[in-house]
C-alpha cells in the first residue's frame, strides 16, 4: 500500500470509523502520512447524498478535508487499544456469566424457588441446589442448571486471571493510580477511564467530557420554550457505564463527599435512577479536574470549569476491584 501511495506524497488520508481503521493507522502514521479519523455518524453530508459510491464519497471527503469540515474522532494508540481489549474481554466474560446465572434463576423461578443472584457462585449455594432445588426440578431443568453451573465454574477462574492482569496494568499505568484515589473507583474502572480519556487535553472544558460520556441531558429550545430531556443514547457507553456504576460504591465509602450529598438529595426528590446519573455527571467533572491538574481525590479544589464545588473527602477509598 505504501508503494501505491508513494507517487502522491505528501498526502493526507481520511478514514471513516470502522473495524479496520487501526491497522491503517499503524501503517500510515509511522510512514509520515497524515491520518484523519472521521466520525462516521457525524458525516451527515455523505449519509444524505443523492448518489452513493466509493468514488463520490472519496471526492466529498477530500473537499471536506480541504474546507476543514471533517468531524474527527480521536485515534487511540496501539497501547491504549490493547488496554481496551483487555478490559472489554473481561467485561464480555462477566456479562456472559451473568446471563448464565439469569438462566439458572429462570429455571428456579418456574418451580417457585428463589435465590439471590450474588449467592449463586458460593459453595453453600451449590449444596442448596442439590439438597433443596434438585428434587423439585424436572429432568430437563436439571440438565440446564448443571450445564450452566459447569460453564460458570469454567468462566470464573478465567475472569479472575483477567482481573489480576488488569490490576497489574492499572498499578503500572501513569494515570489509573490517580483515579483509583476516588472512593468507588477500583483497578478496572480506573484503568478503563484512563484508557478512554487520556489525553485529557482533548476536552477543552469539563462539560465537554460530560457530553462525551453522554451524561448531559438533551436540551431542546424553540420559540422561547426550553425542554430538558433524557441523556442521549449516542455517547461513549464505556465511560458512562464506569461512572454511573461507580456511584453506589462511592456513596458507601464516601458518605460525606459532595457527590454523595448531591446523590442523596436528588434521590429523595426524583428517585435513585435520576440521582445516579446526576451524581455520575458531577463525578465526571471531578475526574476532569483530577486529570487536568494531576491532583488526587483528597486534593481536588473548586475549579472554574466545574459548576459544582468539589471539596476534600477524608474517607478511605474502596477496595472493590471495579
């Protein structure tokens, strides 16, 4: 490919976000070729063009590049992509194990048997299955439960091995230990946020990070009327998921922090779902200040870019893996 492109150098290349952009990036950038990763969903002009072909798209992208109209996405480095593969591998296995547990519970519920989901992995629960549930299950239900228990037993050590690798990677990362000082943020979430958000200079203000994570409600204003809706579906769901899922642990380990206080106040008025998203939005602003100033949780001051003041917290951070 480099030989084919050689007669046209110097040149700039525009590639839409797609599964194979990383190998193009790794090939072209070291060769000194300019690389622009275009956000496919933001390329409205291509999506609405009356004629659709590779040649038409290429000419339109070239004109947009010359005009400075390419909506660029951030191309992550090879090291960042490797970290994200590790993190998402662990997430995929955990979700698979959760689905297996859900199917076991489905069979138990059909026989009026109930078991807390988090207890399914305990040895005492296995004894309960054999002593109490087994006589009430049908032959096929026993086969389903047995198969799913065996799959869970196979997945659990694989997940633990990945978690050890994630913990080691987080300890050696330049940013993850800083984020791990936040109560409720363990090795998994700290490494995920570091891999997704660094360099933080991509975000001019804290509100840009909030919007990137999809934690800012959609606002529609027309004719003097303004309506604030729900959070947008199009966002970085990994960052949003990490921040939202960290709130319960943060509330538990930092009961006096500004994030927890805001959560409890909103929970009493609007319910825990709305409160959790609002608290995650506040936590995103804290993360922005920490990464921008390289300041740990206990030293985060109030900042002009953060609407809600961030005060010191003297609560020990959580020991949760996530």
